[in-house]
């Protein structure tokens, strides 16, 4: 009963028009939601996507009828355990830093023969369809549950990508002259009832990456960080970044490295 009530509140918030940022006060809805999420995460619907993602990983598919089991996520071909917590990272074969979903898409193209155009055409989940990379990234992410984030910063390109991500994070432009930091770079900010953590601080940066990929109760869909960041670009009134672009990997590098050393709990639940 209480759960149904909370869901109703959540749905109402999602339907609300664009709100003003307010100073954070004691927030009963938020506290209530956190309790609700704890209950739900014990039996997380994200597991459905994990199972589907594992099937997609292991089953030969695409024009080349190959599985993804030779995909190198940074720890060697086929090694999935722990890989998500150590991404984004530099990959010599493409000479750039890639986040998990970007790497999975790369493997689907190179190993299975899909084209970027078909994978990028409608890359985000809807009520009726979950794109395969989203399920696969959920499977891969689940294999890092309980491990500490350790996005590497040893390679010069990893350092440069972190610096680029930081610059993008603070870059102000657009109709509202917003940057990511306008909403996520100050303490105690929230939009209506949604607290906005300060991702520039290590102890709060973890909130940028924790629970992603996440099962979103509003809509009942599974979303990855590629979607979350792309949607924030929309909120910021910026042009839409390309799916799996270096811009998105750079922002993910920035927030993940800031959260390094803290424990990843696996795919989660988001409102
Ligand atoms: C106009 C304000 C605004 C701007 C600008 C903005 N965001 Fe967001 N962001 C939000 C809101 C609102 C949420 C959802 C919070 C929630 O649901 O609890 C969010 C959520 C997030 C999350 C997930 C946090 C979580 O708790 O799971 C990340 C990561 C994120 N934003 C990153 C960014 C990045 C990177 C940028 C710059 C490209 C950006 N945001 C720009 C408002 C903004």
C-alpha cells in the first residue's frame, strides 16, 4: 500500500513541468524513496535485463554470427568480471578511452558485424523495446557488483580524457547559460524533490555512477548512463551528443574517477 503511494508520488513528479532549483531542505519524499528502493533492490527487476544481456553476450548473433565472448572489455578477451568497475579506460585498438557501453557497441560492430548507424538509430529504451547494448551493459555491470571503482588513470589519454570531461562538466553555454556544474557542482541543490549531488566531491561523486545502469520506475524501463547523460544534455538545452561519443566517455571518466575507491553495488533502481 505504501509502495503504491510512493509510486504515485514518483509518477506525479515525473509529469511535473520544468521546475526551479531550490535550496535543499529536509526531504521526506526522498527519504521515503530511499527506503522503498532498499526494499525493491533486494529483488531488483534489473535482473531480467542481466539475464537477457548474458544470453546476448553468449549467443552467436549479427551478420557475422559471432558471440561477444571474445570482446575485450579491458581485462582481456572474454573477461567480464570486474571490467565495468575499471571503465572508462584506454583501448589501444581504437586509440581512445571508452566507457562500457561504447566498448560493447564497438565489439558488436567489429565481432558481430552490426553497423554503428543501426545501433545508434534508436539507442535508448522505451516502454516497448530495450536495445541490446542496454541489456548487455546491465549484464556486464552486474559482474562488478561489490567491487571498488578503479577507472584507470595511468595512460596519458586517460588523464587527457579526465581533463576533457572536467572541462565539459564546467562548460557553460546555451539558452540558460548552464553547465553540468550549475546543477551538479554545488552543495545542497535540488530540483523540486530530487536532490542533486555535487559530483565534484568524491563522497558525492559516487551518486553519479551508483545504481547505473538503472531500472527506472517511471516508465518501467532499463536505462544506462549513456541515456542519463544524454538526457541531462537535453535538460541543459545543449545539442544532443552522439551515442557512444568521446564526449560522453569523457564525462563518464570524470565522474567515475572522482568516485574511485568506492564500492559499486551493481545495476540499481532509479525513479
Ligand atoms: C538543469 C539541471 C541539470 C543539468 C544542467 C544537468 N543535470 Fe544531470 N540531472 C538533473 C536531474 C534533475 C537529474 C535526476 C535526479 C534524480 O532523478 O534524482 C540528473 C541526474 C544526473 C545523473 C544521475 C544521478 C543519479 O542520482 O543517478 C548524472 C550522472 C548526471 N545527471 C550528470 C549530468 C551531467 C554530466 C551533466 C552535464 C552534461 C548534467 N547532468 C547536467 C539535472 C541536471
